[in-house]
C-alpha cells in the first residue's frame, strides 16, 4: 500500500478557494449512497472529500468534474460538508491551472463563447433575440409587468426555441405585459460558475445586472431553473435583489387568477420531472403539479424518485457541455422511471433536462413511447 | 380518594413523570421518610421502559424487572400515585412550592373500578393501540397495558362514541361496580410541596417528519421502539417476529443507526442519542434467539459501546452467525411492489455503493426531549439547553436552574436506564439535604393488629379462587374449582373472587379470615412474584401471621398457558390448589427480625466521588467517616483541570475539600488503610489504621469510592521517547503552559491504548472526549498546530457529539484505524529535527498516511485500582470480569452491591466523566440515606437455620452461600455453622449442599414441600399404577 504524507500547502489552497467545509466530513458514506453516479458507475464523493482533506487531490482526475451539483448529497449530509461549494473549489484550482482532462475539454470552448458572445455556443450575440421574431414580442420597457429572460438555450438551441415560442404565446394570450432584452441579455453564468470559472461568472453577472438596472427591471421571469437559482440566490452577492419568478410558478399564478384559461383536454398519463435547481435547490415542487392538474383529462403519475428525491438529468454543474458516455447517462434511467410509472408524456421545465431527455428518447427502442415536453409546450396546446 | 387529597395536600416531594426514573426517585424518597406524590400524564406509570421487551446488556425482561417496582410504589404508605395528571402551575420557593395538579378525566372512577376489563370487551370502537406503537388495535376504553398500574381502564375522549356524539354508552351498562362515569370532569388539586423532581422522560425521534427512510410509507420499515413491541410477548404478534405488511417471518433484517441523531440536517439532532448502539445489539441478539436463521445487518458509523460490559455485548452480537456490522450510513433505495421488501444502498471502501434487499428495516431512532418541553420549562420556571433538554450544571447534573427543582432521567439528556436510576437516587440525596429539617414529619408507618396465636387451634384453611377478571375465569371453571376446594382436607371456607387484588376485595379476604376464624389462607390466583407481599399484608391486617399465606398460581401456570383447553386447565387448577392446600396445612408461623441500624456511614475513598457522597450525607445529618489512603483529599480529580463542557474542576475540588474538612459531621482519616471489616447491613464494624493510630468504626452503611488509575502504556515508544505522553500528562503540560508542548507544530493522538483488547476487554469511556478536549485546548493556544486524532470508533456519546464536530470545524483531523492494522510509531529525523513519524492506514483513501509529529499523546486506558481487590475481599463484595466493582443489578441497582448496606460510586465502578461521577456520588448517598433513615432493618422469616446437633462442621454451606450469611461459631460441641438471618436471602443453596440436612430453609421445609408433592396425585388415584408389560417395578404402589 502506498504511503503518502498530507500536503499542507494544497490543503490551504483548497480552503482559500472555498473548500473549507471538507473538514467536517466524518466519512459516513451517505453522499455516495444518494449520488446518482453510483447508479451508473462507481464514483466516490467521500473519497474526493477525503483526498481534499489531506491535500491529496489529483487535480487531473476526471472525478473532479463528475458532480452535477444535483444537491442530493448536501441535502442528506449529516455534517454539512457543502459538497457543491467544496467541489467547485477543486474545479477552481483546475480551471486556474487550465486543466480540463479528456471529456472535460469542451469547457474551454464554452468559456470562449461565454466570454465573447455571452453564450456557450459561441453564436453571435446579435442573434440572441431572433427566436422572438414574428411572435409579437416587444423589447422590455420599464412600464412592463415583467422581463422575460429566455436564457441561452431557449434563445439558440432549435429544440428549445419552441419552448421560448410557447412561453411568449402563453404570455400574450394571458395578456401579460412583458418584454425581452434580446442581444443585451447575457448568459446567467450559473453553470460556468460551477465549473470553477468564478471570474467569468462575475463578468456575466455584472453585465446582466448592469443591463437589468439600466432597463429598470424589477421582476424577472425565467424559463431555466439555473437562471432562477443564480438570480435569486447568487446575484444578491452583488447587492442586487430582483424579484425572480420561474415559469412554472408564473403559470400557476396565471391559472389561479383566471388570466389563463385551459379549454382542451389532455387524456394522457403525464409525469413531472423536478429539475434539481427548481425543486431541490429552490423548493418549487407543487406549482408545476398544480398547473398540470388543472388540465382537464390529464392524469398525473409520479416517478419512483420525485420531488426532493428527484433523479438528476445529468446536466447540472457544467455537465451539459460534457459528453457523457452511453450507459452512464442519468437521463436514460429517468426515462425508464417515467415509462415504468405508466406515463406517455414526460413534462419538465428546464432546458438542460429537455436537452438530455430528448437525447435519451432517441435511444429508446420505441421513440414514440414517451413524449418530452416543456410545461409551456403542453399548456400552449391546451389553450 | 378526592377527599383524601383535599385534606392532605401537604407533601414533601412531587415527582413529575412515572417512568423508571420517577418510580425510583419516589421509592428512594418515600423510603427516606418523605411523603411523595408521583404523577404521570399517561394513564399508567412505567414510561418507555414498560414498552421495552428486554434491556441491555443483561437482556433482562424489561417488564419483569420494572413491574415489581410498580407494586412497591402502589403499596408504599408514603407514595400517592396520580396518573392522567399534569402540573398546571408552580409557585413559591424551595421548601414551600404551591403546585396545581390537573387530573384529566379518565371517565372511570378509580375507587370503584375492579379492573375486570368487561367495559373493553363490550366497547364497539377499535382504536390503534398506542402502547403497542399502533401495530395492533385496542378499544376506546381499555387498560393501558396488562400490567398497568393502576390496573384501571381509561376512556380515550377522541374515539369514544359517547364523548364524541353521545351515541353509545354500552360500557356504562356492563360495568357491574358502576365505575364508568362519562360525565367526569377535569379536576384541579392544590398541593404544597417542599421539592420537585422532574422526570418527564423523552420522546423517540419521529422519522415520519422526514421521508428519508420511508417510515410511514413503506410498511416494513419500523422504528426500534416498534420493534421492541414486535419482539415482546405482549406485543402485536405475541412475541413472534413478523413484519407488518404480510405478518410473515422476515429472513433478512437491516438496522439503520443514528436515525435522527448525529446530524445537522434540518429536523435532526446534532447530538448522539447514546443508547441506540447498545439497544440495537440487544435487538440483534434477541432476534437471533427467536430465530437463528434470520440474517441481521447493522449499518452504522461508529459503534459506541462505551458503557459497562457494552464492549463484550457488542462482540457477542457481532460474533453471532449471519450478523454483519457495516460501517456506512445508508439511504433507502426502493420498496419492491410485490414483496414489499425494501432495498438499502450503502457505501463500501472496496466495492463502491451496493444496493441490497431486506425483508424488514428497523430504524434505530434517537431520543428527543419530552413533547412540549417548552411548556414544561415555562410551567416549572426552569431553563433548557440548546437541544431542549434540561439545562444542568456540570458540577451537578441533577439540579435544574431553579432551586428546589431537581431533574432525573432522560430529561437531563439522552441516557440509559442505569443513569436514569442513578439520577433518581441522587435526587433523593439532594431533596434530603434540602428537606432534612422535616424528614419523617409527614410520612407514616403501617399499623397492624396484634398477631393471634394459632398454635393450639385446629387447622382451618380458607381458599379464595380469583377469576382475575377474565384471565382465569374465562378458561378455568372457577365455580367448579371453588366447590372442589371446599371438599379438600382442612378447608373450612372456599369462595370465588372476581379480582382478589383490588383494594375492596382484599378487604373481603381479611374479613373472611376473622369471620371464619381461618388460620391458613390459600389464594388461587396469579403470581407470588408481584402479589405475594400484598396478600401477606392482608393476612397481617386480619391478625394472622403472614407466613400462613400460600399462593396457588393458576394464571401463569395454568389459564394463560392452557387457554385453548378449558377442561384440562380446570383439572390442572384443581391439582395446583390441592397441592397448595396440602402445603398450607404444614406452614409454620415465622417471625421477621428487626435489627437496629447504626446511623453512621463509612465512605472509602477521598476523591471527588467519596467527598461528594460524604458531604451530601453529612448535610442530611448523618455522621460520616471518610477514609483516604493518601495524605490529602482529591484523588484523580487533582489531575483534571477542565472538562470538555467548560467545567473548571480545581476550584470546585478545592471548595469541596474545604467543606469536607470543615463539616463537623465528617471525620476524615488520611493515610488510611482498612485492616478488618465485619458485620452486615446496619451494623458494620471496620478497623482502620490511620496516621499511626488504630480506629474502630461502627457504621450502618458503606460507600466504596476507591477510584481507578491511568494505564502506563508500553506501546508506541511511551517511556522511551519524551515526546510521547499520556492524555493526562498532556493536560498537565497544557495547564503549566509548557512551551515545548504548546509550541509543537504537529500533534498526533492515538486512541484506545491499553483497552478494547483481549486482556482489557472494555472501553474506557472518557478518552475520546478527553482527547478532543485537549485538542481543542491546544488549538486555542496554538492555532497553527497540526492535530491528528487516530481512533477506532469516536465515542463522543450524548451531547458531547457537538464537540466532535467542533473539533472538525477547528481543523482537527480524525483518522480511523483498525485494531488489526494499528498505527506504526517510529522516530525519524526530518530537517535536522528529531520527530516522531506515525504511519496509519486510511480506509477511505486506501493509502497509508505518514504524519510527522513532534508530540504524540496516548489515550491510555483507565484501569482498576489495585485496592479494588483488597476492598472486595474485606467487604465480601464482587468484582466484574474487568476488575471493577460489580453492582447488584446493572440496570436497576447501579450503585448497590449485592450485599445489603454497601454502595459504590465513581470510577471504581467503571470509567466515567466527572459529571457522571458526581451524579453517581449523590446516588450512592441517596441509597445510603434510604437505609440509614430507618431505625431498623427487617430480615425475612423465610431464612435458613441450622440444627447444631446435626451439623458436622464440614463448611459446605459456607462456601455455597453467595451472601456470606453463614459462618462458624464456637459452641460447647465445637465449631458449628450459624446463619446470619439478615444476610440470608433464602435461596436454599446451602440446603442442597449439607450432607446431614442440618441446615434447612424455613417456609420451604421438607415437610412442607413433600406434603405438596404428595398431593400432586389425588388420594383416590394414588397406588393405582396402571402397570405396563415389562414394568421393572418402581415400587411406588
């Protein structure tokens, strides 16, 4: 057996980068038992923590990059190890040293896009508002009820542009006075921060904050739970407090207040997938379910892992930009759970989840067995 | 009863909470001469202990050891039990509190009810049975549990149809004594009390509040308290292990430790609940006893076997076949829809995460403060700690923040039964100190008529056949049995009785003795174990010698075991009664001895324990002789300067020493050595050599507090390298602010040095906390120091778990090692400096860590003091296998020796923390006060006696006696054995050993027993051997 000595300097560096909470670990192993990775392959958060405790982290290891920040282990951790923040500390060190092993390499390109064009796809900034063309969507002005922040995925990704369109359609039909910032909007920065690129996050956040303030934004409606999370819980680090509402919450409000009327029937079994950053991280569990239950004919069924125990799609923590090999995708398991629950439609409300689920759907034997819909897409059909 | 309360509302001590701690406190207080009210908010006393199947580590039946105490309380002239009662308000000050008691309506008039339970039989409403953890059902009116005290039903107002909407009053109609009162109202009782003891107990953590383990959703996930009921013969499945979903016998059971404990997760408790490791091991052992084929798996993250004999108990569980202890916290995977089995996911260091299926999962739930603890605190005006337990002082954990109000049991914090009992006895000492001026003023003694001489009378036996409600009556044809009993020789009276033990019916028996001039009484009913004292008392009240009473057990020995065979049971009941009648005819009147008690106490050992006991007893008013072998008081505590919870030990010690020296009733003998000890309870004589003089001390009780010692390690370079210290030595350096030590750059501590190994197979209990305490102190003095603690299991039990986390927070690093792969310690030179290199395998890293230290401390074991053996010999008391003193009963008599009148406290009993030692010292004082408060001690009449003519002086009886009750004495015919009746326990071992039958046990003489055996076959059947082909001829006919 190899003999090593604790590496004091590394311990200090990890601490400085925000990994101080590693010290609390008493190695009970609970994190490993709830971690979704251990449903598809071996991965030990406990070992990662233990190595960090003694400054023995292998900074070139791919394991540093596995965590999807789904929030399962900190939710259960009896010692308050703050696995997400602590794990990000290790990635900060890797990022500072420009170490992105094998499959993690795309993060470099993503950063370039975010830095230059404010989106991870390196698409042109000026095209950011193009999705809204012909949809009767106006630029945001101060007098409007709400700013709709569509996020990079809904602005550029073809599959998700449909979600943006559905959202705009619903808002218009409900008579909501809303607008968008188009090319002035930048990536919210949530996911790049989780890869340890704190500097880039700060840049993006400051840009957005400046834009929001300049435009007189008070209330922000978001489609992505990741945007929701960072606006609500992380932007206040810059001493700004915007009112943030997630589309699933907003839909629920519109229905309750009678602004949105659902007329059609949906006679299918539907299951709802709780995105980690809406559910576990921010406690949005019941509003989307209330929305679905208000659809005539719809039968809502629950998957084995639901609400606070929801199974991550695999897209958080920057993993959306990393190619996960077949057989190791959580989203494959999630689709199985949906089918086992008897659902023919899997509804969610997160661009990463939709992206991963659509990928996994293509791998299904019968690709028609399950439809993947954003909650806005289903509501749009029901109006 | 109501009137009685109104008139006599002046009492000494109010005990709030009738669990084992409250019961023990009441008994100790009442026996010390105080008038006590024992109240409980539930319908019966007994608390959580009454729900347990067995107790660790002795695996005694919980109810069997607790219920005799119920009866002791109920018969005690100075204890009044009020159940279904809570405290409304508390005003006043120590010595004179004014308390309002609120007695909730139970809708059953206690004075009229006979406990026959007919009401429950007829009640149409089924409700989940709370006593059985809602795993079975009961009725809206029912007796809380079958051994409940009082044995009186209560009506649940939530579910009773009458109380809900007036639609049913069946119970009222069927109750023959008219005890049901559906219009009963809440009653307020004002009392004036001198002191209050709070023993409200605990609640178990409710895993339903968080869904993480599927409790309440998955049927086969149960809590450990549910499982106690499942194991218990009075539980929902009558003691067969079944799982709730399909009532099938599970084959694979998992236990999950620390449910609700050792976590900062919202809804959980940060502290360790201290009892779960041991109770789980108990459940595993019992499960394997029930069905050796069951596979048991225990998931944990430290086995905390810190109590006396716990380490062996753990090994006993671990070494059973198909038992696995797996070090991992777990999550519940899923419930399998068809089988309702549950999967558990756990971590391993070698094979990653595994998911395994179990038939049943037991959640080892932790202990929470009592429900509505905030309300309790407000009512009594006491403070709580941050966990919601009673705020106490490390110098005295039995005192609350309000003078005159004391605390015992799990309200102090999570503790097991012995510690609850210790605090209860300790509360007696503290109440006795406070109320010494009025001790005995309110208490009363029972008075009996003059005993009649029946020696010249013909034998007149009365037989009473009890129906025990339906217990006997439903199975045995009691009218037939009673009629039969009337035909037996010498029987002049035979009657049936629905419930002989109810106060009214017992009076009927006493009346019959007088009216029919009976001189023997046979009661065909339940067990002498719980009820004999009551009926002996009945005989005394009728002027009959109590040894003329004879029990025929037709319940446990008959109706309960033959409930399916009524005819057979009836025949057997007749046999049992016939045998008892035959024995009764031979019974002799016996006298109990009363011996004076010398009210002085000898305390051996002038450490913290001995001094605390001595001072408490002196404050109560007893003369105390305190012996110390050294030339000054203080003992081991002189080496302990601070505790982990911030108690500054030395000022306390100095003040205690000062008080002890100055107390006029304490006689301190230093440099003391005991040269001789003789005598027995109430009358000991001890000879002491002290400072060149010989002193002979007469005393009624002894408290042994001789302490223990620190092990001198031979391991890890101790003694060869001055950088290696023991924990106590480190503490000394810390206190002296030794620069070399304080300025160390790197400190390593190794735990479990010298114990938890074959030759010292116990845990020294204090070392984990001691190391953390020192580590935190070192961190305070030198923030830059590297500190590593190498441990096997961190045993920061109870509220001390918080310090374990605090140590982690302060960057003290913990590394687990296995006993088979101990750390390797060697000297090395690094950068020109002499250092110590400690190499240890880290199981999670799968690597060896080499840590360079300039200071290594060893958590050395606490070992018994050499004086333990000589003291044990002098006072004929026993020692545990580990060489500490052995208590009479590990659960319920934790400070008593088996020999009466001798008590123990401190680390001579077992390693323990200072606060625990102080509590135990008060407990020993409380027990001794109990004894010395009496003018006399009573010795049973059923003891052995020697016929000196037949004694051949072989001494066989002397060696057979476990109590040292027999000795030789000189007679004109030489040495003859003689029995000291005070010490004799009547077990009869000596009778079996005596070659000449010179020694006999009174009340169980050959004549009595042979008469009983002869009557086992009825006269008319005797000599009618049916014979058989090839009969060898037994000669019996």
